[in-house]
C-alpha cells in the first residue's frame, strides 16, 4: 500500500460540501496521514483532524450566516466584509470551541497554503512547525477585497487558493505517491478567464506579482484539473466531486441550500467509500 495524501480545495461557503465528505470519513474511521488544504478547505481540515464530526456543518449553517461574519456593516466598520475575527476568535474559541488538544496531538501532518502578497507565490505552513498555526489558516482564508490580509512571520499573506487552487503538487512533493482530492466544483466545471488585472492594478499598483496571479488564476486552476485527470488515469488520484450542480454562491446566506450541499457531500462520500478503501489498500 503506497502512501497517500488528502487534498482539500477551497470555495468559500461551498466548502460545506467538503465538511459533509469529511464527516463521512470520520464516521467510518478514515483519517488520512497527510492533509494539504487551502482557504475553506483549511478550515475543514482543522475540524477533521480534531475528530470533530458535525462541527464544520454547524459552523457553516449556524454561524457563518451571522451578520458579524459577512455584511456590508463590516465593510463600513472594519474595512472588509468578511469578519474573520468572528470566525477564528469568537466561534472557534468560545461559541463552538475546537478540540485543540486533540488537534495538536494528532499524528497526521497538516499543511495549509497561503499566497505571498508581495511575490504572488505560494507559502506553505505545517501544523507541526508553526506555533501560531491558526493564524496561517486564517491567512489561507483571507479572500482579496473581502477580508483583508494577514501578517504572519513578517510576511503579508492572503487566500492560498490564488497561487495554488488545488495543491496536488505539494502533496506529491512531500512524498505522497497518491492523492485523494475533494473538490467543491462539479466534474464538468472549468474556470473561465476573468480579467481582474485592471482592478488589481488600481487597488495594488505596487504589487505587480499579485496582479499577475489574479490575472492568471484561471490558468492555474485548469492546469490543476488537468493534472488531476492525468493522475486519475494512472490510478494515483481518487477524486470526490459534487455529483449534482452546485447552486450556492461562494458567499451564501441560505441555510437550506447549505444543508443540501452538506448532505450531498456526505452522500457522495458514502457512495465512494467502498471503491475508495479498495484504492487505498491496493
């Protein structure tokens, strides 16, 4: 049995699909020895390795629709619409505390990716090597224009999905011969080019590398999809992706729609379990 890693894509509130997948994994005792994740996937990885079944679902549905997390009020008060203080401080530590003792003592390796604001390149952080790891996760979730940036170890960071939308290569580089990939877009989804360079040049005139990443994001994303297809043909990738169209937005306030997507993730994972265990053991 060759070593495998778990790769978790982001996708904003669509990440509740991944929460459903991971809850199914937890229910059946499937804990990957290595996890690499970006953005919303990084948040899901925290609850997964803390063995907190149902916590991700609760946070998405009960708390992320809270006005304190996403609202125009935040923009006027704090200069950004997404209230990551609400998510990472109040909810994670007080309202629905994460089992940090279980998480910190877990033997599995977790790596999260963020994007360097100055260079536009990916920066990776491991939970075993960084004491303020939660801050790195926060950086990975910092969506441009919506949630501001994060300062960590002297570097300005933001959304990890910009530079590395689906971090398959990082998993392979870290010694995993095969990968389980949990996507938040359907099998047929291909990202179309969106020219944000004009906006980036106005907002970040001094950061040409970041503007380049914004302009080039669709290409990186589609190259990752092509790489997944290639690895799947080689039987080195097992992919779980929504079996039905995803109709919720990246920032969603409809609890019913979120619950439907969570249930879809759980159901898709349940159907995949038998072939997945065979793939792991092969």
